[in-house]
C-alpha cells in the first residue's frame, strides 16, 4: 500500500501549514527529512527539514503516531510548517520525490479510516456533513449523524432478538409460551423509533440546505420593510408607491442557528396590464412551491375578498409540509384588519417602523423553524430507513411467523447497510455453509457455533444469509455475520412453578427452570443437569439440624440463667441463639421462598441475623471492658437492661437500612427476576458487606482493649469475631469473582460452608465451655477461670470464684499449711473483689448517681466512712482500729463478714492448727 500525504490546514497563505502523512513509510519519511533516527511516538518535537540536496526547507514541529491508534488506522506523521505557499509547495515536491509516496486524493484519508474499521458509514457521512456545516444547528446535526451508527446497531440487535423469538416459535411452537403478538409489539416499537429517525433526518436535510422563507402579499403591505428589519440591512427599496418591488429579492439570515433564505416578492394584484409586474407575480407564485415558511402579510387597507382570494391561492400552491404564517403588519396604526379565516394557521402582529416591532415575528419564525428542524442526537440515512420501515410495516400485517421472518430479514439487510463499519470485521463470505444444515429451502439460518480456539471454548451466535460470491456472481456464497453474545432465557418457555436458574456454557448464559416431571424435559433443566441435587438435600438436612439445636438450647439457657451463680455468664445467650437460627434459615430459601422474592428475603435474614448474633457478642465484650476498666475515683457497671436497649437500637437501625434498600431496589427488575442464590450483585450489596466488616473490626478493637482483663471468655469471643471477619471476607470475594459464571449449586455450597465455619464454629467455641464449666468440679473450674497456677488454695479459689459469680459462701480456710506470701496475696485479692462487690450492691439503686458508659458510676471518696471495722474478742483495744484498718487485714463487710485475727509481733508460721480465718 502506498503512502499518501496532503495539506490539512486549508488555504494558504496562513500562519501555519499542516501536512499529514499516512502509510507504512511515515516514520522513514520523518527520519529522512529531519536527518534524525530516533523519534518518540506521540511527542511533538522541534526539527529542521531538509531536501534531497541537504538544503534546509523550513524549521517546523513534527510528531509521529504509530498505528493502529490513529485516524486512518495506519502509521501517521504530521508536519507543522510556516504557512507560506513557497514553503508548502517545496515540501510537497520533496514528498512526491520519495518512492511509493503520492498526494492523497479527495477523501482518501477518510476512505482508509473506513476500510481499516476506524469509522462506520454513518460516521463517514457525518464527517462530510460536519465539514460542510456553516451554522450551529448544522454542526450539531453532523455530530448526530456521526453517532447514528450506534443507534443503528441497537436497532439491529433488537431485530435479531425478534428473529430469534420467531425461530423459536417456528421450531418449538407447541412447547413455548411465546406468541406472535409479542413479536409484533416489539416490531411496532422499533417501527415508531425508525419513523422518528426519518423525521429527524428530514429536518437535518432542511437545516443543511437552508430554509426558504417567502414574504407574500398585496402591494404596499410592508413586505420590503419587514425584510429590512429581519435582515438588519437596507436590502430592498421602500416607498409609499405601490408596486415598488417588481422582482424577487433574496437575503440570508440565521434563525435559531439555522441558515434561512428570506425572499421579498412582488405585490399580488388580481388584475394587471403591466407586463413586468405580471412577470414578478408569476415568479412570486413559483417561490411558494419551494417555500418552507410562507409569511402572508396583511395590512389594514386590504379588502377582505382580496385577502381571502390570495390566501386560497397560497393554500393551493404551497408545499404540503410548508408552514403558513399570517403577519398583520402596520399594527402601530391601531386600525381594524380585514377578517381572515385563520383556522390552523399561525397569526402574529408586527410593525416594521422599528426593530422592536418585529420581535414577535422573529420569535414566531423561530418556533416554526424548530418545528421544521427538530433537535436530535442521532441521524441515519432516511432512504434506508424508509425501506426498512416498509418491510417492518408489512411484517406487522403477517399472521404467519415464517412470512414475518422474511420481511424482518429484508429490513435487517437495510439496517446492516447503515452499520457496515461495525460489521466489516465481524462478517465474512464463505464458499461453504458454517453449519451442517441444508440450505435448499432456506435463505437464512440463525444458530450458535462453538468456537474452540485454544483452551477458550465459547458459543458464538451466527446469522447466515445465502448470497453470491462478490468475486464470482455465478458462484453461491454464504454471508456469515458474527453477532454479539446475549443471554438465552428459556424460563418463560416452561409452564412449571419451579425455580429459574442460570448456567454458563462457553460464555453463553442459559436461564431455565427445573423440569416438572421426567417425561416432559423439553427446554427445561433436568436433575442431572442441575448437579449436586441429591447432595444439596443432605446439606439442607445438616443445616436444619443445626438450626434445631440452636432452638433447643434456648430453654436450657433460660434454666441456667435462673441459677443465681450462673445468671451473669449466660446474659444475652438466648438472643445469641435466636440470631444463629435466623442465619441458618437463609439456606432454606432454596426450597421455601418464591423465586421472585428470594434475593430480597435473603438480604433481610442475613442482616437481621447478623445484627442479633454478633451484636450480642459485641455487647458482652463491651460490658466486660467497661466493668474491668479502672478509672480514677469511679467504677462502671453495665446492666443487662442497658445491653438489651443497645441491641434493640442496633436492630432498628439495620431494619431502617433494609427498608431503604428495598424501596430503592423496587424498580430493579433484574433483582426480582433472579432466584437465590444467583442474585444480582448490586452496589447495595457492597455497602452491606462493608457494614459487616466495619462492625467486626470494631469488635476486634474492643477485644484488643480488654486483653489485660481477667475476664474468662475474652479469648473465646476474640476468636469468634476474628474468624467471622476472615471467613466472611473470603466468602464475599468468592461470590464476587463468580458472579457472572457461578452455578446455583456452587453458590449454595459457598453459603453453606460460610455458615458452618462461622456460626456453627462460634456456637461451639462460646456455648460449649459454659456447659463444661457449669457442670465441672469447683476446684477445676476455679483454677481454669482464674487463669492462675495451682499454688492457690482450693478454698480460697472457691471463694474468689464465688465472688466473681456474684455469690459468697462460708467456709473454713486452714492456713497453717500455706505460705505466708500466698496468704497475703490471696487475702489482698479477696479483699479487692469483695470491696468492689460491696460498692456495687450499695449504689446500684441510688438515683443520685449519674450514668456513664451504659451503666452506674459511683465515687469511693466516702467509702472510708461507711466501712465498719469489727475486732474479735481476742484482739487488742479499740485504739488500734485505725492502725488495723491501714493494714487491710481486719475487715467486716456487710452482708458478708470476714474475720481475720491480727497478732502483733506473732509469727504467722507459729499459728496453731485450730486457728483459722472464718469467711
């Protein structure tokens, strides 16, 4: 292929002359003329240009564009020289001297762009219109034609869909729910759209050639004065003598961005003996035949019969599509006008003595111009559209699907001419048919072809027409069009109340319902095709067992809460199990929920169950953190009633968000047509997943803050929250990655595994230790819960355990065998816990104590005054009370008393065996 060049900047001389070179020799030409070997693509650089004798031509800017991302799809170079005729001529001569380089013919750059698939036929025609445009309206129309190819492609897709439905009706008429009337409705919609495009094209054509506006009327009615006012120039001679204008005067104006030719004609008389005036009248009448807008000018001096006769002649001579406007001129005289029959005709008053007097006339002409040239974003060739419209109109009258197909195919051929640029790279002429079918009685065939290129197997839709070889007319060939992929929906073809699922086969998504019985399996999905059918029931059975276990544990938890020493540890566990049951119920949507509501119900159950299940966990972590956080001069206690309030508020917020999502998604038909678990992935789903992840991260933060507390279940809840965060994130990533290809069984298994690894495992981690510890031995439980070594005495450990659980027992603690350091450490720990329990009982119902962090807070500044010191009978006198109080060894705490003998100067190791501490 030769390399072409042309001057692209227009007429010389000018400031800059731009030369464009396109072809395989673009880069060698750039190197040869600039004497430079290295050129960076798409980088404008300064260079000097030399001829073959190394004499300088000019200093210029040059740039190189490698193909195919160029206007023509080829390698392109552009030179920006000074706009001198001598420089341009010398540069063109140097280019012509290079071998296989020539000057481009008219439109050759655009033709190469079309052949290389860079432009469609509509874009080519739109570019020509754009180059010829002179007004704003013409420019917009040109861009509309350049975008018209996309609208033609949409119409072609709709026609292909209608053809596919008709083929299904022809082949499977008795097995499908499709009817011929459905296809006719679709054709009617396309036909209405084509008619709108035809009107838009006619308006664009008028705008391109310019509108004809003719001033017509009696002599001396003011036509020439109106012409001068509208043109803002003295175009016509104006005088009081009737018949001043003998010939037609034409001037060009713009109205609403459209070029209009305004014509002043000779005055119309019923009878005249003047030969020149009669010729002027005949010319004025010929102007009416081509006029788009006729302004019939009437003045107060006109007679009614003359006006009626002239108006009648206008109606006979005018174009059927032209508009008539009656202009009542000389309105400033305020005289009565003759009666005019103006039914269906626009009427406006004006006076040509000033520019303001014609303002209403300008506005009325602008509205008429907009009606004749409507604004549009797409333009297509009206001739091809009319042919397509005729074929579609004939198809609407057919009552046979086969005949209707023939007319639609002919209409599709006309539309295909408008989309040549988009079909060139997707069409081919083959000497043999691509399908193993007989074309003896067929003019076309529509089918799916399996493309096995490499490891990528895909089903590609093909439309085959029987034609002739373009190189040999006597030889038959097959025009094969590769169409865009689409989804095959067979759910409406089966009259079964089963769930509609989709599967992907070679890139083709097929939606179908499960077969109602084993006999009628046409266009439905058999059990074997669904896969994992029997195993799915096993998974549902296991999931049902887990849900029943959760429901069965609820009365056991209630029983454990009635036991006083277990009430605190079992707080919110009933709601915890209820949330787990709701989460388990999501899987039952596969067999219980209606297909059209499954996806919506799944989101509701998931979010409500998540809020209750993990809300209970987070609130228990929060209570532990607040009660074990030591602050200056205050302690905090979170009551169970407050926790229930927080959980209710959290649930109300979740339900509000779910209601907003449901209302916002009500018009999303794709969501309501899909069945769970193959739900459409929406932006709202990402919001819900983000909400869950943020909530779990907040729970992890609370667990980290409570890491130094002696809370017994902190590790269990930490593991539960972290496990849910990790597993949920992985499950959501898997669902997102297979959202367009995942089978229903695959998504079901992902949901099942997700629930078992999170809900089931978390229930075992949290609930199982409670039953084990509540039924185990006291000594083992005290050692485990306390997290301390076996050095602690069993009796003291039991005492500490009972204090933690809210109960205190009386027991004899033999201390003769204990290490003094152990005695001192254990008594200090027991006293600290007892002091906290005492303050809690004394102030939890005090209305004067303010609330903070969801519980009660109280000051211990006056606890010294409320603490009572009791000295046994064997102790010293009362004067040692203050000293004993400072030692924190002699304490009496109501309602539970601790008596500890304190013998000054005595060794703890010398205490006899009968001495003991009574608790």
